[in-house]
C-alpha cells in the first residue's frame, strides 16, 4: 500500500546526511526519512486534536452527551492492544541487538497480531455505530469521532504493512546485531501510531 | 543523448514553448480587457481570451510532460522507446487537435462550436477549463492512451526505477481523472463535485507526482547524488502529496452544497498541503549542496532550485492563505484565487517543464550544455519571468484583498462591477508586470539561438 | 534498554490505561479528573517517546520535537477544557 515505506525499510545501508539542522550530533533510531515523515504525521494529528478541542469548547454540552454513547471498554481494550504491540516491537529491537534473530521475528509477529486485534475491535465499534444510523453528518462530535479514529485506523493498517515487510525480512535473517537499521525504521513508525492513540483515547473517549 | 528515440522529445518541447507564447499573449490581451473592457471587442471577447489563456497553458504543460516522459523513460529504463514513430504521430495529432480547438474558439461563437461538434450527443462543454469540444476531449483521451501505452511498454521491457514508476503513476492518474470531464450530471452540486476530480486532482494530486519525478531525474543528472538517496526522498514527498492532496480536495467543497464535514476535512488536510512542497524545497537545495559533480548546465540547476522555491511559495503558501474554511468564506472566487493560480502554475508546473527543457534541450542538440552566453541569457529570462510572476501575484493579492473588503466585508458592500472599478489600479500594475514577463519569455526564446563554444554531450 | 526495563514500562502503561478507563467508567468528570487523565496520558506518552521510540540520550533536537509536540497538544487540550468549564 505504500511502496515508499517498504523501500525505506529495504535500504538499511543508507544513513543519509540529509542535514535539516546540523546542531544535533546523533540521529534517532531508524532512517532519517521516516522521522521527517513521523513529524509530518504528528503535525497532522496535532492539528486534528486541537481542532477537536477548540470545537468542543463551543459545543461542550453536545460533546459531553455524545461522548457517553461511545464504547469506552472497546477504546481501553484497543489502547492495551496498541501498547502491547509497541512493547512487542521494542522487545524485537532489543532482541535483534542481542542477535536473537528468531525471537526478534516472533516479537514482530506479536506486534502485527496486536495491530490486527485493534482493527477487529475497531470494526465492531464502527459497525455498532453504523447500525445505529450514525454517519459523518450526524453531528459535529461524531464527525470528529469518525474522522479522527478512521484517520488513525488507516495509520494502523499502514504501520502493519510496514511491520509485515520488516517481519518478512527478519524471518529471512536480513537483520543482525550489527545491522538492523530497517527494523528500527519500522519500529519508530509503529511507536508513532501508538503515541497518537495515547492522546486520542483520553481526549475523545474519557475526558469530560 | 544516450538513446536515439529520446529525440522525439524535441518536437514536444518546441511545440510547448510555442503554445507558451500563445498563452502569454492571450494573457496580456485579457489582462488589458480587465481595465479596457472593449479592447479587441468583438473580435476576441474576454471569455474567449480567457479560454485560450487557460487551455493553452494546460495543453503546453501536457506537451511538456509528454516530452519529458519521452526523454526520461528511455534513459531510466536503459532501452529505446517502444515506438518512436507512434510518439511522432501522436505529436502531430495532438498539435493539430490543439490548433483546431483554438481556431474553433477564436473563429466560431462558442454556442455554434458546441452545435458543430456534437455537444448535444454528450454534453460536456461550457465548464471552466473543460471547455474543449467533444472531439478534442476524445482526442486528448486517445493521444493520452497511446502515449501511455508507448511509455508503459518501454518501462516494461526495460529497467524499472522508482522515478519511472512514480512518473507512470502520475501519468496514468492524469489520464484516469480526465475521464471525469465526460461526466456532466444535471445536478449542479454533483457536476461541481466531479469537476474538481479533474481540476484539483490533476494539479494537487497526480501532476505533483510527475513534478516530483521530473525534478528527481534532473537532480540526479546535475548533482550526481546517489539515486537511492534521491528516490527515498521522492517517496516521502509523493506519500505526503497524495495524502494531503487527495483529501485536500475538500477545500473546494465548502460552499457548493456538499455536507458540512468537508469544511473540516478540507481545512485540516489542505492546511498540511504546504508540507510536501516544503519538503521538495529542502530536497532540491540539499541535493544541490551535496553535489558530487559540477554540471556545466548551470541554467538547469537554477530552474530546478527555482521550482523548489516557487512551488512552495505559489502552491504552498499562497494556497494556504485562503484554504481554511473561515477564511475561504470571504475569499473564494476572488482575485486571491487568481493570485494563487498564477504563482502556483508558474512555480510548480511551468518551472518544472522549463527545468526539463533546460536540461534536455542542449543534449538533444548534441551538447552537454549551452554556451556560456546562452546560459546567461536563459538565466536573465529566469529572473525576468520569476520576478514578474511574483509581482503579478502580489498585485492580484492586493486587488483581491481590496475586492473582498469592498464587496464582502464593508458595512455597505459594493456590487461586483463597482468593486472591480476600485481595484483597476492593481490590474494596470499586473498588466505591466505581464509585459515584463513577456520580455522574459522573448529573452528565453532568444537564448536558444545564442551561439558559442560548447562541449560535446 | 534491556528486556526487563521494557517489561516494566509496558506494565506501567497498562496500569495507566486501566486508571484512565476506571475514571471514565465511574463517571469521574470535572477539572480534577481531567487533570489526572491528561497527566496520565502525558506520562504514558513520555515513556513511549523516551523508552520505546528510544529518543532518550540522542541529543536535543528529536526528543524536543516529539516531546514538544506531546506537551503542546496536551497543553492546548487542557487550556480549552479550562476555558469551557
């Protein structure tokens, strides 16, 4: 679905000096290009979150009433699934640094499974809402709920595609303690997907 | 040049520049008609001049893209073009169709042209930018399909690189979205909704892929930076472009009768549209700074850097100026849009085609780069055209702000025509900036004929 | 970051999520609850950024960008909540 990400993961030897600011001496884990992409993603989500917060300010009663109709259990379960996925990915990177290649691949598979679980829970949540006749035009709260969560949903899918590519390579022994640039690239993206959900869940599901 | 069949690009480039001249002349005519309403009336009414100005722009850019593709793809695929003869044939078909269409616009009243060309069979005419008669539209589809067949077959039989794949994606998208120009529902909301699928998804979607691919190709050639590095950044830019550009279509859906959520989707995603353009600017400058060779063609490098900066300003910044729904509520359909349109088209698409021509044309003429004097002339042309487009944009922005104030914000709003009278001074200044642009274009064309010492390609 | 530390952070994140969920389920609302919820989210975010994303100790720029993003967004959320309360 996104050839760019796959190619990024496949060119581990590149450590480009695409210096945006020369002030920092050390680079974040993974390819610098993915970090530029992550910053763009964070900006997009940030704009979305702030729009939500500001709009809520003008419709507090509506937002508070509508928030109660959300499935908080599903939201919390999904939070745990994403955290578990992130933990798996972090353990995978730790494993490959110790050259435990099989364990690294297994942890990646675990993360992909967590992502899959997230999608299933989310689909149940969506179908319940759609059966209740809710759509983007229902009201401003649901416009935001559906837009924000669906935008995030697409990111989970993208993150899973990236992890899948990394897992396939890991299974073929492409990564080692000395060379795991590609795995760190995929890991960084996945943590970003987790991070934005950690803001989204309390904001949309809980705080009132 | 490395492959003989690349030579077909030359025809396309020459025709593109010819149509560029036509576009600018008609731009000057209609620019004057803004302030001298009956100038050339009834020979060339304003609506006809406008049609020729915009359609000539689109057609010459398409010519430029096709020429660029015919030049790039053999070199990227490391093989001769699938069929050079087909490419030449399609060139003449396309040129003839373009010429006939323009003549039709100029010689026949538009309603008569519609009747003559079978618009009642399948009504597609009468919509801004898609004014072409049915046979022309069908012709565009045929030419595009044959062109795509030729290019795709070349890529398939040769090496597949990221640049040619992104280019193909852009070109196929271009053809695909043009099909919506045949869809003309009676419902005005639906009509406008899909109209943007051609107009917006071209310039803020698939064309940007073509732009990215051309820029990446020229940067590899003139800087000698590793292909892997350039391709990686191309991917990042392309992904950001597609996400922001496609959902950003929403910024056209604010006030045409579509659901309210488009105001949010449109505002949020189009607010992010400057990011890929900014990335492109960084990309161009970084690659040039990290160059591993000193290419003798300095002019091409200048055009490439210019594309990076001007597309960011014109498409990114001037687009953002009026893209948020609460702002657009006041600005839509005013001279602000015209200001943005001028700088975005020039900064992104005109400049990238000129970048390609600047790089490829000397090689097509058997030398690595033009003689020093010719390059100096070309760089003068660069600055004259670029600075004058900046002024055209600034004058139109000033006209737009004043227009919005008088017509939409003031306590006692003026009518459209009364407001137009009040901003006439800015229209005059824009017209003079346009004359400078034409001067730049003349210098540009002259630069092709300046002789001097050259190294062999 | 060794495996044991990662496991501990995972546990902390799950506990944080549990508290947030409990606050929601038991109908806690109002400034105190919101401050608690946002504080938990901020701590969770920081743990992800520092330890999972491994932006700890790699200089100033990247951690500052990502943590700055988190704090800015959370700050604006809190500010709008406060204003609407």
